[in-house]
C-alpha cells in the first residue's frame, strides 16, 4: 500500500480508503462480513476509514469505532461528517456552531474516541454564515476534538474562494480536504474545483470512484441486470440512471484498455483517479472482502501517459471554458 499526504498537511493516508456508506449492518451474517472487511483492510495497509453521523443513524460510527478500538489509535485515520439531521429539533441539523459542537460530541461518543482525525461538512448550509461554520471548526481543532477539517463538493469553487478569504482574514486553521464525487463518468470537479484545490493545497478524497458500480464492468448492454447487484435493489436508483447505452459503450471500450494492461476494470478506474497528485486517497466501498482485495491492487498500478490518453479518447471529456470574440 502506498501513502500520500492530505493536501499540504502532514497527515498521511493510504491511497485506498474504506468507506462506510454502503456498510450493511442488518443481520448477524452481514455484520460478520462487514467486520471481516474492515479488519482485512487494516491488515492490508489501509489506514483511512471514512464514516458519517448520518450513516445508518449513527450505527455505522458505533460499529466502526468498536472494531478500530482493537488497534493503536496512532495507526489509523478516521473521518466523519456533520450536516444531516440527528433529531427533529430546529437546531439538530446543518452547520451552525451549536449543531457542530453537539454533533462532534455525539460522534466521539459513538466511536469511543478522544478525537476525530478529519471532520467534513457533509453539505453546504445556506442558513448559516460561512464565518460561523469555519470559526466553529477552527475551535474544534484548537480544542483537540478534531485534527483537520474538510468540506464537500457542494461548497463549489466560489464558496471555496470565499472560505479561503475568511480563513486568511482571521488566521483560522485551513481547509485540509475536499470530498467530492469523482470518477471516469463524473469529472465535474475538473472544470474548476480541482484547480482551486491545487492552488490552496486542499487534498481531494473522492467517493463513488466506480460510479455506483457502473465502472466494475458487470453491467452489459442488452443483458439482464446481474442478480443481487445494486441496480436490482438500490432505493434511489442512482446506478440505474447511469446505465445508458452511451455509458455502457464507454465501459466496454475501457474494459478492453484494462484487459490490454492486465488490469481489472475496477482497478483501472481507481488507478485513473490516482493519476492526479492532488488526490490524497480514493474512498471505496466493499460489501465483501474479495471486493476490497481487488480495490487495493489499484495502489500498485500506475498508468502510463499513453494509457491515460487512450482513456481520455474514450471518455471524450472537455473542461468547460468560455471564450468571447
């Protein structure tokens, strides 16, 4: 496993991280598999474990904390997030100072930890002044309850610039990380956000690197959905909306590139994200240990410029630029 710094900070994380969004905790067998997957990740050198207070109503935090308690606290990096409702009260959501302070205490209690390494704003809160949010996060760093903080892609380029002005004006601790959706199909952050992160030394930790499973290569045009796949049961149908003929044709072409390189399609997709130095770690999901084993191989794969160029031909992505005259 290879490790990278998170932006310009001194924090080192594994190139492959394990996320908790898709962790299933209903039933003893699923719990056993989830625990086995986390422990295998640790044994394979994964030191970055991503979670959120909203996942499984806090149970994901409690579950991850119980397992990580068996390992030295200095040996791993754990992240969590704040924004979504944790109750029905008017102040039990968002990025107000009140909710942030109350929520970090709930997260620390859930995880049985004294501090969280990396604390993300899960969304942007239009009802709270940005200065209030940044000051609250700065104070949590000062108190030692969190070590670093980050934001989601919903903050956007203009908001990141505004945040930087506030940080510089009041000499606050900086934004260390951005957690956006980023993969071969969704390259939105390359239009503007990635450049801003490079400018300010904000490390990027993408989620959904396999586009909800599209980039695994298991979905084929004109064939039935694989039994038990996410497309057969996912409530919000995100993957189903991605299963267009255009996307499936791209994946078929990408699969041929992967085969020529001796890689699986998922490893190609993850290694492609890691081609960018500003990417600190890729947050992957794994419903079973075998998926994790495959994902970890991406840390060993390095794509040549020729391979990257061939991939770009398939993807046909053009960063947005407007020229007048």
